[in-house]
C-alpha cells in the first residue's frame, strides 16, 4: 500500500504513537480515579470485594483522607531516632550511636521559604501508617502492615546510609513521644516528660556502604 502524498510513513507512525500514549494515559487516569473513589467512598459491596486491589494501588503514595475538611492537629511531638549495627568478622556487632531523623527534617524545613513535601511529611506519614497497621506489638499481621514496615525501614535506611558513610546490616528505630509544652512563662525551663518511649525491633536491611 502506497502512503498518500504529503503524509510520510514516519509522520503516520508518530501520530499513531501519540494517540496510543494519550489513550494509555487516559485509561490509567480513569482507573486511578475509580480506585481512589472506592478508597474514600463509604464501605460498600464493590469496595469490599476489591479492597486488596484498591489498597495495593492507593498505599502508600496515593493515600487520601478528609482532614482538609476536618483538621486533626497534632497534640504531641514525636522524635524518631535511628541507629545501625554492623556485623564484624568475629560475629560481634558494632552498634552506632542514636541519631535524630526528625531533627534532620526539622532543620530542612525551618527558615526555608519553600520546604519540600518530603522533609515535611514523608517520615511522619510513614510512622503514622506503621502505627495504624501494627498497633502496639510491632508484628506485621497483614500484607499492608508488612508493606508499611518495609516503607518505614527503607526511609530510615536511606537516611542512615547517607549519614553514616560506612556499612551496616541492621537498623533500629526508637520513637519518643513528647507532650507539646505549655506556651509562655507557665512552661518554665522544665523539659517535658516523654509520654511514650517506644523501641522497635532490629530490622535486617540490604547491606549499605561506600
């Protein structure tokens, strides 16, 4: 078949590729809207039937909630710390000091006119997702709990690898929950007493190092 004059085959192929790409993007957008709608809609027969599919698509990157309309301000401050452990040739473990992941995020946000969403929310939301899926026993009983544990571990591991500059095989988190201090003179110079000091188990990680 001879291509019509003025319409080279390369142009037709380019148009066909463009139309295919646009159709694919529209299809993905449509599926995304449907799955997010099922996630935020009240529980119904369809959302219950396809909940594994909906959750696997929504979490952790497309999570939705209604706090824009019903804000839930923090009533406590959480300090998330991490330390790493490296197994030596003789079988003993070399453990690093604790370092404050929350303080790193806070320093990246303070006095910054355009702070990144990552510094503001990634670690905080990862911890919230971990608590929601695990409860208080730090055991992953569901696929989502295992996913949130891995997500939190990956964030801490990446930041530890950047900070430590050495090698490590395990990572452990400690979360200190502090009440928000009373403003003004009534607070005095007293340090708030931790409401909770939660020590998570050691997690095996892919070996990191330079």
